[in-house]
C-alpha cells in the first residue's frame, strides 16, 4: 500500500532491491503500514526516547516508528541486502535513523544506547526468545530500556503472559513476570506477512518493574530449569537438583512438596531462589 511519508510502497521497495525473505534469517515482512503504525502507536509515547529496532528488513516498522514521531531510531540489521532500502529511509528522515549492520545477538546494548530508550521490533522468529531472555537477565535493573513492544509467534506470546495453572506457564513466564508487567496486546494474522508464516503472531508489551521479591536472576533461572524441566514430577522430586533436602525447604516456605511447577506463583519461585542462594552460601558452594 502507499504511504504518506513520500517513500515508495514496501512491495515496490522489496522488488527493486531483490529482498525475498530468507527463512534462514527468520524473516517475514509486514507490508501493511496501517498495521505497523498500530504497533508503533502501542509503544508510544516516544518523548525523548531512542527506539531500538531489531531486524527491520525493508523498513516497514521503521517507517511507521518515524511517521509516529520517534525522535531517533537505531535499527540493527544482519541482512546486508536490506541496507540499501534502509539507507533510503535514512535519507528521508535526516538525523533520525541510524542503521547498524550486524548481529543483534552480539550487540553490547548498554554501550550502543545512552539516555531513555524503548525496544520495538518484529523479532525474527529464530532469535526472538534468546534476545528477550538476554534483555531480561541483564545485570543492572532497572535496565537501559523503559519498555519492550515485541512481536512473537502467538505460542511464545502466550508463554510470556501465561498465568500459573495453565499449560503455557513455564520458565519464560516466570522470568518475564518477575521483572516486568506483561501485557499481550493483539494478534496479527499470518496473512499480514510476506511470505505468510505457518502461525499467528502476537504483540506483547513488557514494562520493567522492581521485583516484589529480590533474588539472583541466575539462581532463579536454575530453580525454574529444575522445576519445569521435570514438570510432571512433584517439586520434592524435581528440586533435588537444587536442594539437598527439597521437602524441608518447601515446607519451610509453606509450599506443598507434592505441588508441581505450574501450580506455583511467580513469587514462590523467587522465594525458592533466595533459599537456594542462602543454602549455597552456607555450604560454601556457588549458587
């Protein structure tokens, strides 16, 4: 469709630059600027924020962010084929777009961005979860970004937002909800993409918060890995990887030893992580 930013329609840009989506890069392009502008508006207000975008491809979401008033966008793109198309957007918005050619998995974000920042991205499917986990396990908290507005496969989005007791509730749910307020905003049908993926996608927004129970994030990950790694087992069994006497620990925390991982609240896992750290320190072990 045409845009009101003076740039050519995205289909024309893709054809002109030979930007067929690569499955190896997890690429699925969004052509509908009404949809990309809806995503951009979900991340607003932009105020004086730098917006970080991952995998812009031909720049559909990039253009939407700039059209919706983002004062500065840093776009990290691994696919060299897309750089010429992104350079055209750079020229149309002088001083507001910086394109970095590179792998988002290798970026040192804290050195790249100074001042207030938000992350907004239609994440490549193959690196979406690792990127999110990396952003959530950063040592400094509150982190360098004020919000994450991200597109995932719907199944991943449901895991991020899942509540205790549901089949989707797991390690990712605990990590996300321990450190952020999580909101699943809306779904995006597969027909909106070129090429259409096999699944529906969803937009999720995560707003960093101060955890209600502070604990070491690495220890929390160890506890959830043990608990959900054997999610059919009772906690008194699955947590033997973490505690020498898990039943005693669970009883002390008023958690039923016969419970299974998906039955616990997020704060229960944080309390278990505190216990695991204390237990390791008492015995002179690394947590």
